C-alpha cells in the first residue's frame, strides 16, 4: 500500500495522509494536559470523527495519529504497507520523513 504523510511546516497540528483514492485530513484541536484531541476527516467523502492521543504538542499528536491511520487502513484493506512507518522524528513539524512512500 502506498501512502504519504504530510505534516504542515507552517501550521502546527495540521497533517494529511494521502493514499491512492483517499485523503485523510488531521487537525489537533484541543489539549487537556498531555492529551490532544485530533480531528480526523475523509477529505473526499466527508466522513469525520476524532481520537485522543498523548503527545508532546499538536504536531506530535497529528504525527502519531497519521501513523496509526496508515496501519489501520493497511489492516482494513488487507494491503501490506510499502516501506516502513518511520519512528518519531526529533522535530515532528518536519515533514521530511524517511520511510514515507512516495
């Protein structure tokens, strides 16, 4: 399965995950202590929801949810992930992620 994770470098807490035929938009919307609420939206079909995640900041929160999204889509579709989902980068706002499929 091909995918690309893009974390915004200009807006903290905004990311998207691109799959063939599917774009998932992510936005960290609220924080209570170390817990962030991340909105998850299917950009094409209008489906939406949210998840809570422990994270160091808004960009870290969407990066964690983006990785979980890739694993979930792979499992639900029965398609193996191409390459590796890279571990957390030192700077979660940096969208140059080794291991992202192009």
